């Protein structure tokens, strides 16, 4: 009687499997709560064998975070052939779609990883910078003059967008479309105030015609 044939994974396949299991587990826990014991159990291997593929627990965490961050960057990358307005909307739609589809994983990484595990802070920082550069790119595509405030404004908009997408109430019909429109409006407003920031006094004067 022949036994069940066991398919052996190559080292690269096993690493991919372990990282994917880690990402699945982040759907209901923080990175700090990600147990390598449970990852190994789900993969059907010993914990010691897991560390044959990763040098340490932090090395494993970095691999998990790096893969998800790469997915995020890919999801928000617009087609460079699009016209400026369509390009901007594609970027924002991709951002909204990704966060809503991977909300728990995104929260686990954005809200928890950098503080709990400094070893992955550089990956998260580089990812935010990569996405924030779309703000700079949008400004160039629209044809607006360069501003010394653009770099800090791009990072500020990313923080604003993260808070908006993760906290937006989505129970009502059309909520997703309203969220995308809200982010687009904030984006355009940001670019419009780079050269001359508008304070409350300026806003009041415009409304009264003074």
C-alpha cells in the first residue's frame, strides 16, 4: 500500500508560505502578538525549522512587513500614461481600496509596528515616503510651480489620509465614493495653499468681501 506523497517545498517556497501565514494572522492581531510558534504550527513545521529560514523573530517580522508594504505600494501606483486628473483619482482610489480591503493588516502595521518593533520602522517609513511622493508627482503633473513646503505637506497629507480612511464611517450607501471625494478635495486644497497658506483671518475676509 502506497502512502500519501508529501510535496517538499523549496526554501523560497517555504519562506513565502511562512510570510503569507504571518500576513493572514495579522488580520486579527497586532504585529506584537504575532507568534512564531503559531506560524510554525500552521505551516506544519517546528519552530526551530522556521528559524532555519529566518535569522530571528525580528527578521521574520521584517519579511512580513516588507511584503505587505510592497503590496501597498503596488496597489496605489497609477498608470503613468493617465492624464493628470485621472492619474490623481487612480492613486486615491487605489489607496482607499487597499486600506478598506486590508483594513486590519493596515492598522496592525501603521498603528502598531513602528512603536512595538523598531526593527521595522525603517520599512514603514520608506513606504510612507514612497506613497507620499505621489503628492509631489501630482503637483508636477498638474503643472504647479515647485514649493519648498511640498515635501512636508506630502507627508502631512499621508497622515491625514490614513486617519480619514481608517476612521471613515462606511455603513451608508455611497460612503466609499464620498471618502474618495473627500480625500481628493483635501489633496487639491493642499496643493492650492502651498505658495500662500490661508489663515482664519484670510478666510473670513474672503467670505465678507473685505
